[in-house]
């Protein structure tokens, strides 16, 4: 008897009605797309990535916990994917899935070893010192536009602040930081120079590791070099790269998504005149409603199994739909909103590959400080365009604005 293909192409029964994770409709209103998927397919939906590549999107809260919590069924190493044979070299999403020797694709004891070194190194970051660094850097960035009376809070603030803070935490020097930042942003843009940007990023990370090996300091790479896990220089370089990318974009868009909410939703108006309780509420709600990493690739089925009513074949790709899972009615109130103060969102993923707790704490310090300092300095902040004119990034992976133009009374620039 002929067995069905492990990853059936769009149009086959297993992927009938596959939803494209691209295009203006998904870009502007992904929440509605997730609702339609749930109605048509349940908690696990057939989807199509750019280039007609099929995958499963896990949008059930319980199902996403099952996938991320059962490494014996759903592995992290993407070499298992049966779709590689049909993927062209220039496929734009390939960098998101091609396996590299880093903590992000490690499994079993190897992942435990590397994760322990990363977690311990991050746990030693002093939250008070971190907040102090954030305040200093936030003031410096605001000084650059405070006198103008207008700014783009994505490009000029939310995008830059986490990166500058991370450079300090990772022991990157003032001379190295511009090269590292340029390399990272060029790589994330995904244009023709992306590969060159990635190489510049790795080169700076290699420099940092080699320097810290000779002259250790109070920073993450120095602590990783001294850790009992015994990571070599190449392992540390690659895991620092993961930390930089994983710490930058989600935190950046968390800040800008929360600011958008505060500027457009009257429930948070008090925060713009000095109220601080609303800041934490806005940051919490932003993770539920517009979580920065909305989809992550992902997991790959180790053997044939069933999930959410779907037949998953060995080698199938499963995308982690954090935004869809956060919107699962089973974890919402009757009115569709999350309960106030509920922090059970899956924005940091789940299971052994979830974001380490010290990294979550650091992200919260950066995001909270960024919003509070901005509102202290510019208390009459207001959106400079109509809300419907705001444009979201055309990405299946992140939920973030292209720009957040604001105006305010020109203030003192130090």
C-alpha cells in the first residue's frame, strides 16, 4: 500500500484549505485569520509559507504546550524536515530554518549543557544595574529627538534601545557596537546583503569572545567562558548571536506595540499623564493581543502522530503559533479579553526550549524602563497619524509596526 507523502503539497487532502501566511490580509488583521483557521480546522491548521511550502500551524493553547513539551515526539533539529529536497537555495525563509550548530537547534544533553551556561550567565546580570543602563541609554536616545517635537518611535527609539542595552550586557565595546548593529539589522532586513551582514555579526561576536578570553569582565561572554559546561569559543560565539537576535526584535516590538496601545486605547490614557499602573497593564496586554513573535519555526515531527485532530507525518514541519494560541478562547474570558494580571501567555514559548527566565526578566526591565522614561520625558506624546494609517511589517514571524510617528511639545535635549 502506497503511503502518503510525509509533507503533502498544497492541494493534497492533508493540506486542503491551507491558509497562506503572507499577503496584505494576514499582515493587517492576523487575528481574524487565526479565528477563521480555528473555525475551519481546529487547533492545528494547514498553512502555506512563501513559495507554496506547506506546514502545520499550532494555534491551540494546549496543543502548543504539548508540542513544545514533548521533545520525544517533536524535535527541534530541522534536519528532520522532509521538505528540504524541494527548497531552493534562494528561498527567503531558509535562514529561519536551516540548522546551525547553536543552542537553538541543540537537543537532549547537548541542549541541557548549553542552556545551563546561557541561563547562569544571564542570571548574574544585576537587574538594578540593567535598569540604570536602560535609563541612561533611553535618555540619550530621547535627547536626539526631544527638541524636534516629532519622532518615529520605532526607528529612533524602540528599535535601538534594546540593541544598545544588549551590547553592554554582552560586553561589546563602543567601537564594536556600530559594526555589530549594522550587521544585525542588515541580516534581519533579508535583502541582498543579508548574508554579508550575518558574517559581520559573527565576526564581531568572535572578536568579543577572543577578547574576553584574555581579559574577562563582568559580562555574559566572560561568565560563559568560565562556566563549568566547558563551551568552546565557537559555541559561545554562536549562542551569543542567538541571544542577541532573540533579545532584540521581540523586545523592540514589545515596546512599540505597547506604546501603540497606549496611544490609541483610552483605557491607558492615564499612563500618558504619569500613571504607572497602566504601563505594566499595557505591556501585559500587548503580549496577549500583539505578541512580538507571533509565529516561530518551529518543531519537526519525529514520528507519525495525531495532534489536534490532524494526522502529522514524520518529518512534517510544525510552526508555533504564539499569537494564535494566546487568542485561544479556552484561555480567555467570556468577552474575549484575558483576565487582568494574567501572565499565562505563550509569548516566551514553553518547555525546554522556552526563553530562560533570566532573559524574560531582562526583557521586562528593558521594556518597562523604555516606556516609563519616554513618558516621563514627553508626557504629552500623541500619535501623529490616524490609527488606521499605521502599517504592520509584512512578516509571518513578527508582529510589529513599520513606523510609529508621534508628535509632542518640544522638550529639553541634554
